C-alpha cells in the first residue's frame, strides 16, 4: 500500500516540487471516495479543496433551464480537478459529478491557500502548475468551440 | 476554314480511357447517422473482384449526376465486397443517399497512397479518427486485427461532435470488448444520458496506453484536428516521422491529370491521400495553400 | 545539314502534308489577332503582318516586309488541339438499374483517327508541348486522347524572326532557337532584298515529307543569315526572368506582402490560364439528355483562379484572389519543378499580354526576389 506522500510525490502535477513542500502538502491531503452519480462540488459553493483523481471519471457540468445538465468536459484518472480554491472569490463555477465510482486524494485548499500567502515560493509553485493545466484546458475548450466536425463553412 | 473537334470526340471513345467507370451493384445500404450512410457494393460481373489497400479511395459515379472521391471503408481481404461510407452533403452524395439495393454506381479506382501497414509492423499503433475520418481508417483496423500478432499495442481514439454522430457503433463496442485493442471515444458536445468522455479527441492522447518511442500514428479527420492531434502526439513523445495523416482536396479525375487536388506540389490523389506528417507539416499551417 | 528553299516551296510543303492526309494547322489572322486554325495554302498565313504586345495590350499591324512569320505568339497555343477545351469522355446509356457504354461510338471512331500537322511552332511552344507530354503522356495514368493525337502529330517549327515586348524565352532557356522536338525546322530570312527559308530536318518523318519539297543545300552565307535572324531576335528581347533558386524562393515566401498587392490587382478572370500553353487543369461535367436515358461526361478546361476550383464540403480552400494568384504562380515556377522536373513556364509572355490589368509574372518574381526578409510581415497575421 503506497503512502499518500509517495503517491503525491510520484504524480506529474507535483514533479520537481521540493521535498519540504511535498511533505507540507501531504499534511493537507486525505483519501476520498465518491459513488457514481454523487456531486463532488456544486456551482456557487465555497471552494475549499481540489482533487487528484486516482480512479474513475468525473464530469464537469453546468445546468441550464431548457437543456438540463450539460457535460462540458470529463476528467479521468490522473487529472487534477478544481482550481477555484486558489483564485478569488474562491467559489466553484461549475458542478462536478462522479460518473463512476471515483477515488481521489482531496487536498485542503483553505489550508494551502494560507500557506501560499505566507510562503510565496510555495505560492509560485502552485500557480505555475495550475497555469499549465488551465492552458491545456483552454486549448481543448477552444478546439471544442471550433466545432470542427460541422459541415457548414 | 475552321477546325472543329467533332471527329476528335469520337476518337476518345475508342481507347479504354481511365475516365470510364466500371459498374458496381448495390447490395445493401446502411444508415449510419442522420446524414451518413454506408453502401456495400459488388462488381456487376460475377467473376470480377476488387482489391485495394487500406487508405485508398475510389471515384464513385452516379449516372448522369456526377462523380466524387470517396475513401474505401471496407475489408481489403474481401475480394467481392466494396464498401463506401459517406456523408450526404453535396449534389452527388444527396442523390447517392437515395439509391437502394439493386441500383448501380460507377467505380474508378482504387487510387492513392495507402496507410503504411508494412512500416507499422512491430510497433504500437495509435489510430486517431475525427468524425467521418474513421471511415478510411476502418480498413486499417480490419487489416491489423487480421494479423494481430504483427503489431504491438493498438489504440483507437475516436472523436465526434455528439454521441449521435458516432459511426460503426456495433463494431466499436465489439472492438472495445477485445483484450488486444483499446478503444476510447470522446465527444465535443454531450447530450443528456451520455456517460462517456466529453472533450476534444486530443485530450485522450496524454494517457493512452502506448509506448510513444515505438509508436506509429495514423490520423484522419478535419485538418484542424489533424494539426492539433499531431502536436499532442509529438508532445507525448511520438517521433514526427512516425505520424501519418490522410488529406482531402477537390478531385475531378483522381489520377493526377485535372490539377484540382494540388496541395503545394503534391497531388493528393497520387502523392496522397496518406502523407507522412513531416512531408506536409509546413504546408498544413499555411493559409489557403 | 542545312537546306534552303524558296518561299514558293513553303506551299509545296503544305501540299505534301495534305497529300499525306495531314490536317494542317497554322497561324491565320482572325478577329484582330493571329490564331491557329486549318490552313490549305500559304495564302492563309498572315503574310506581312506583325504584332505589338505589351502588358494587357495586343495589336496587329502591317509589317515592313512580306515575312510569312513576322510575328510572335498570339492568344492561342497548340494545346487546344492536343488537349481540347471541350472533349467528350464517354456516353453511357441507362440499362435497367444500371448503365452500359454504347458500342456504336467505338466502331465509328476506329475509322477516323486524327492526324494533325502543326505549321509554324515556335521554340517556346515546343517546350510547352514537351511539358504537356510529361503531364498527359508519362504518368501512371495517361490521357488516351492526347497520346493518340500526339503519336500522329507532325511538327513544322519556325525560328522566331521577331520577339514581342512580352517575350522572355531567352532567360527561360526555351528559345528563340528551336533545339529539338520538331520534324522540320524553318528559319525565315528576309533581308537585303532576299527572302528564303532554311530548313533543318529533325526526324525520319520530317525527312519523308521534305523529300517532296524542292530544296538545295544551304550555302555558308545563307546559313549565317539564318543564324543572324535568331541572334537578332534573342538580342531584341527586353524582358527576362531570373530563375536561379526560384523554387526555394517561392516556397519560402508564401506570406510575402507582394501576394496581397498583386491579389488586389488580379481580377481572377482566368485569361492567363487559358492562353498559357502549359496550363492543364480541367474539370468534368456530367449531363443527361432530356429523356434521362443517356448520360455524357465531358472534360473541359478549368482554371485554378475560379472560386469553385478548390471546393470541398465546407467551402473552398482558396477563397481569396491572392491565394489563387499565389497558387498559379507558385505552381508554374516552383511546384512544377518538383512535379515534372522542369519549369512550367516557357517564357512566351502570353499571360502578360492577355492579362486585362497587365500583371507581369517576371515582375512579380523580381519583386519577391529583391525584397528583404525585414519587409515580410510576421506569419499568421491577417490584414484588416
């Protein structure tokens, strides 16, 4: 059974992060589990955590009056879920729902946020990593917007 | 005194012109999605057979209407069967869409450079299909499955606009059930009830189970999707010269004489439609080339 | 060996060809231009006429002498006979649920194969025919009409005794002296009161026809006069194109601002592609008769300048005029080399003369070559 610290240290998101920070992050981490169909967070709720998905599938959704729940994107194991804990006003903008039974490591965002303010080096490391994820998600979203399979010019 | 071509016109009939189609009879028409259909054809002459390589296309003729290039989407080991999957989006395809069993179409082909099945031996294969791009890749998958021991890990990544645009659903589910083939499908837009992946097909690449250092990739789909897919594969570590793409251009003859399909100095009908990514990557990003 | 013939012997040459059942095609004056059509005698030739050509301009006027070939090239090229503007490819008849190629056509066609003799082909045009030989006659798939007619073609070439302002064959290495690809080569000498032709035999077929034409060996002086005609023509050529490294130059400059400039002038009228002797693009049209029982496929000339040329579902690949001009010029001067091993341009100058706004391909090439990379706009910036 791998320790939480080992799992975090081995994940690409935390690559090249100093050992002391890995240790600090582990102190804010815990294993969580969501049954299929359970919401992980809801739009508008306060964002105090983020998740490293270890198994399962999560749908990022938005609810609209006429079309119901629309899945914008799905995330699989290994993905990082949630960055609103790091960016004011620290509220979730979308729903996240487990499509299958999902195991994840939850990280205490409120606690880490405080530590980032105290130690800017740590803050920079987090922002660097999230900037990279956001860039990837933005590029994918742009491609989705292009509607490239559509016939019309 | 004026020179006219009237005499000349009949001279053309005299020789067996590569522009004259052979007749094929429709055995079956299958509706795949709202605008996409598959025709299963057989040569009119009972003794005749048709052989092709995965990735090649035919010029398909509808009596009196016109002729268009369509990739062959069937099994290259079936000598009497010729399968074409196409969308009904233009004059010719809209008429083709109304043809039934027993009707005939004209076929000229097969033409073009096929998928590199020989170069793929011994490697992990990554097949990335976008939309109807899965049609020219299906013969490739059939060929791999027929000689499965010649290849390493085989991964099919398939992206469509919505779940209702997914082609060959039954086959995809059968393939996915195999232990020696990984199939991942993702849609750009989900509808309620879809529990599969949502996101562009490129998002499936980073975690696909293949060894990038011993992989050969084959991509077919809209040009934008080809560019981003290639980029993502290279990011993952696939060597640029192991990526192959299938291109599409306007074709009037299919045999390198009408000039329509030129893409830089390449004729897509005879230098393609399958190209090595390294050979065309500069031109892929040039506008209106 | 060089021979000399009287001007009257030119008539014998035409007659010798006609006797052998050749359909002789040569230059005639029609509609204010010199075009190619059937001729029966030297009286059909534009004797004494010459042309004045400039970018976007073409005029005929009476020349200073009675030369048979005292002009450069006109709006037509020989490709219209080997690669006709309209050609029926086949007809099929409805047959139950299918169709069948009618046999009637096949039989009647066998009776009359076409045999043409081109009379008065210039050096640039010989290169153009050679270029189309490569396209239509040497690939994996060949055009059967072209190869049939080409097999039976007899060429009487003529060395140019005058060049138009728009000619630039010298710099393209395609003239003005014809080197090969002909059955007979004439040089018209009209100077110091004398008027005669020298003749070179280029093939056994040429020899066969020529023996019916009264001729004597040319004297050293006559030979020299003939050479002088050609060198004078070469010297008088004002336009030129620098082709050194032009393939790499054009490939590397697909985003050059000059394309935007020339795109703004170009009307996309396709004149250049129609008058160009090497342009080979075509399209097919499928039609039926009124009863819907017979369908015919016809091949017609097409041009990369049309909007529909590059159409695939979703739209055309080249929607801007600029991109279509760039395609034509890059294909002609650069891609052609990768495709066929030679330049697609033979320096005949027709595209310059017949462009309604006088776009000059030699000028465009020069502008791109002479400008520096500093002037080039960064890639992927769309203007406006």
